[in-house]
C-alpha cells in the first residue's frame, strides 16, 4: 500500500500539471477567439432646421439634423477590414457624411446606398485596438428619429450601439430594435 501511495504521489503532479496546463490553454484560446463586442457611441445630436428648406438643386427637405457617432475598437484584436452600416428613418435622406480619426478626415471609404438614401456604408481598414473613429452625418427629412448601426459580414465581433447624448436629446431619438429598411446583408439586431 505504501508503494502505491509513493507511485501515485510521484505521478499525480505530472498528470494534473499536463491536464491543468491544457485546461488553461483551452480557456485562454476560447477567451481570445470568442465573438467580441465593439462599442459604437451615439455621442451628439444637433437640429440645424425644423423648417422646410429648399436646396440649391431644387429639392426640398422638411428638416435637417446632424448626428455624431464614435466607433471604438474595444476588442482584443486588430481588425484588417470590415464594414459598418448606419441607417436612419425610412423617410430620411443622408445629405453629407464624413469620418474623422487621429490621422485625419475622410480616411475611410464611405458611400450612401443607391436604392436606400437613409443608409450609409463605411469600409474600415486597419482598425487597431483602442483606436476610435468619429462619424458625422447630415440628415434630412427625419420623422421618427430612429437610428440603427450594424456590422456587415463580420465573424469575430458584433457592434453594440449605446446612447451617450445629453438626457434632453436622448429621450427624443430611439434606437431601433430591428433593421430600418429591408436589406439582405444585415442581421436582425439584438435588443440591449
């Protein structure tokens, strides 16, 4: 009996050390490869006009708003390339858009969708951890004041948009719980 205890006490540290190390390695790998959350902050909102305005090209808009969003890479990976989709009211029209980073303005490819004037897609390249991008949108014809932000064709992370505006403005605009216009390339948003 004494010999078996000596053998077990000699072998036990090697068995648990190998199994313990494997479990720790598995846990770290799972943690690094899980679907992560990237934060998008709705930081500000301005009303340029509540009155109808006629543009130089003859089009008339009921109102004009400016909305500011800040996208932060809160994941633990550097991301080579992905797309972010911004959507607003079904009746809205995005007039202007621009992105700002610490290296300058207009560094990322942004385009308004042809058949959906309320949708804009930004292609982000080389988004480093802890980096941030500010997006500014000039939008006309807002009725319900809805917004929706989502990633497109991303596997390793999801974008979660949170309202960081002043209370007075935050009570007016609402985050939509689903896609604002029907689009094949978007998934249904998760409720926060």
